[in-house]
C-alpha cells in the first residue's frame, strides 16, 4: 500500500513539473485571431441547415430479478400492462411517466450501440440501458426495449428496460439555437481528429519491447546525472532533487545537442524511428520541441495519446494542454481549439474518473477569452444537445460550461442566465434540452462564489421549474415521485411523514447489501429531532413501509425515554438523531461488518432488539451508536476532538486507524442510562 501511495505521489508531482500554467502565449494571439476572422467570415456567408433535437418520447421504466424471465418477457411481448404483472412478480419496480431519450452511439472501434435513458430529477433516479444497434430498432412502432443478464449461480435473471407510451420524435430547433450549433461547427472543425488512428497496442505499458527511444532517454539520464532514489532516502528529499534536475532540462538538452555527437545521433535515429513506427513518448517530444521542430513535436504527440491510470491522473490533461500550446505556436487551429476544449471539459481518456477530481480542474476559459471569439455562442453551441448521427458535432460537458460561465465577467454571466431562462420558456425547444440547460444553470450556480448572487440564482432556478413541460414538471413538483409510485398502496401512510430524502438503488453498507428503497422521514410535529433512516430490501418482494410502522412506536419510545441519549441530543440545538431501520429491525449486522470491528468482549454482547442510530452534530460531524436491550449504549466511531458531558476526547478514544489519506477514531465505550462509562 505504501509503495502504491508513493507511486501516486511521484505520478502527480512529476506531472506538475512538466505542466505549464499558460496555454496561449501573448505573441500567438494575433495569428490565431486572423484564423478566427477567416472562419467566422465563412460561417457568416454559409447557408444554415435545420438542426434537430435528439429523439425523445415518454414511457415507464421497469426492473426485476426473477427466475421466470421467459414468462415476464412473453408478457411484455403480448403488451400486458406492467401494473397487472405485480401480482405474479411482486418485486417488479416500475418508474412511471418518464421523459425517455433514444440515442445511437458509435465507439472508436466502429461498434454501434443504442442507448435508451431517462434522467434524474430531484430524488427521482435516472435509468439507462445500452443494447446493440440494429436498423430494426430505429422503427417507430417498438413498444418496449430491454436488456437482461442471468446469474447462473443464483438462477436469477435481471431484466431492465422501458415500455414506450409516446413514440420517439424529433423537433426542429429554432434558428437562434441552430445558429449556435453552426458557429460551433465552423470554429471547432468537426472532422479534426486529435490523435491518429493507430493500433491501441502501440503505446501500451504492457507487452512492449525496448527501442531506440529508450536508449536516447537512458543516455540522457546518465549524461545529466538524473537523480536516482537511494534505498534509505526520504521520498520528499528525492522529489526535491528530481524537481531541481527537471528545471535544468532545457539547458541540458541544448548543451548535449551541440556538444555530444552520440546524443545527437540517438535523437535523430529516435525521431526517424518514431515517425516510421508511429510511436513516441514524452521525453522524445520534449527534445524535439526544444531542439528540432514544434511541428514535428505535435505530430509525435498525436501518435501518443495518454490514458490516465486513475481519476487523479492529470497526465492526459497536461498532454492536451501542451498540444494546445504547441498548436497555437505553429499554428494549427484544428488541433488547438479541440485540445483546448478537451482541457476545458476534462474530456480525455482515463481508466476511471470521478466528479471530485474533475470538479477540481480548471476550465482555462479566461485564456480562451483573450481571442477574438464569440465565447458565449461557442460554449452554448457545444452545450446544446442535438441529433448527431454523423458524429461531427463537438459536445461540451454541461457542468464545465456552467463552471466556465461562472469565471467570466458580469456581462457574460447576465447573458448566460437570461439565455437559459429564455430557452426553458421557449415552447419550440424540446424537453430534454430544457432539462439539460436547467442542470447547466444549476452547475453554474454551484460555482458562483458570491453568496447573495448564489441565492438569487437559486430563486431563479426554482421559478424556471414552473415552465418545464408536464412530463418533467411532475417530478419537479413531486421530488419523491419514484418512491411514492413504488409504494403507492401505502401512499397515505407515507404522506403522514415529512419526506426529507428518498432513493431506490443497489447499495453495499454495514447494514445491507443489494437492491432496496431508502428514505429519510420524520413526524410532522414541530421540532422533531428524530429522523427515521429506512433501508428496505427489494428481493423476492418490495419490503413494505408497514414493516417499519409496526415497530416505530416501540423504537421511538426507547430512544425518547433514555436519559443519556437525551443528554447527547441536547448538547446543541442543531443535533439530530437518525434512527436506522433495515428490513424488519433497527440493528442489522450485514455480513458481520459492524461486530467484526469491535473488541472481542463487545462482540459477544446480546444484540437482539438493539437499536442502531447516529447523531449528527454541527460541521457535518456524526457519531454512530448502538442501544442495547438492557439500555446500555455503545459508542462507535467518533470524529477528532469529539467530547460529551463528563468525558473528553482522550477518555472516549480506544484506538486510532491511520492510512495515508486520513485517520479514523474508534471509541467502543459503553455507557449506562445515566451516562456513566462502564468500560
């Protein structure tokens, strides 16, 4: 684990040493502006074509795990209503009346797939299936689409799909929005591929043999005394010496090129080999850019697409920043604008990605604004979602468009806000684009730093929900529609509570693993500090709310009548207690995940009829507890410096678990009803 962590540190820090802060140099702007002027003239003198929305309709989503898949699929084929199947298939999940989108996707290997999907709105889930594309699936009269997977070990088949109610159709977008698309297509040059179509194994980290480029790199390392980490050397010390060496790379390269004939020979042979074999690496690209030709360097980089090893690997972004910078100097507009937009959108190849890592990356929109571009039109045109069967249009990420506009000046921000408001209220715009731009506005609001302005935008967003099409508005008005539909036989009982949060999905936690519905609810009485946190399995059937209702009063009374728990709750007016309930009980030790962490003495206690709960404290801190049947309370994990009346952090702490990224603190202290520590 330690070696892996050090490797990650080395990866990140070495990338930073190769990275530049600025993409566009001031001296490159005049030439780029001339190219922009030429492209904009071409755009202005060209006829406009109709731009169509993506095909969209309405339908119901269904999902089931069954050992009778043939019977279920036959019922679908015979157009049996989904609701009538609930009797024979009691675990059937139905999410009703959705906006459904159909989109054909073509991958880089030429494989074509058909995606059918709906979208998350408030607490209502998104759904998606991907199936092999055939011409027959483009027919308009298809009533359902589904995909299935059989677990032979469990003799169970998972079937997921959509039953279509209103068939898919497109709308022609108004000229105003079509003009955005046209501008984007002229400026971004749809046919421009950044990387050459080469065998994906050419640059694989695996199954590769050393070549002349490796000889060049090794020779350079020896001649320039590149630091090597000694056995006992601290990583930070080694990294400092490596960074110092990196700062002298240009000087070293220039000196060797002029004075060392072997280095020069290896460089020329490596360049010849790279061009013939369509292979490259970062070191050769550096030498070529510094000593031979930027144009040749850019060509080498296009042979050598970097693929990130994890979410936090910035290598692919740094590569495309360098490509954009080189292309600006040459100039090569097609490569420049596409690589720049890829950097802005974080649209690069990685084995894995995450929102946390992506949100931390800059858009560099301030640099693009130095050019004589119509920035709003370019961004909006790449954000519009259109039918794109020829795969020519450049699509930006909505969250990045929002982040980019949040970094522009007030004039551009005001234009952006008003434009989205107009688009959502335009009756000629399709439902999906309205939803997409609504979400873009929410991302924009998230990145706005001014609190007053953030609140103003929030109010604007809320008002715009009233202008959504009915198929969307039903979910904006009812943020928990999906769960209410699932439990519609118990809807009256559910609505007796204040519903704080809901979701349906597959989870793996300390209390349960598998498909389930989840809800956080509380009594509607004023100042209620108890929230019921429900996790209800969807297995052979959908666990009813009734399971909880039958036990609610007894569980609640045990909490309310416990002096020590009341004392914990009263330490701050913001404290709230979340009473966990899973299936048919409060305390659930799924796969022994709770008890296995405890000391042996605690593991042997009686947990029958125990209550699992946690108390949330200000500053997003929370502490988990277990209330035993004998009224003793076990304190589990605690945050740093946590204390309770009568006991400070050191007295509550039993053990500390530490890894490279964080520390966790275990208490495992037992308290009686009066709050006296018993161990």
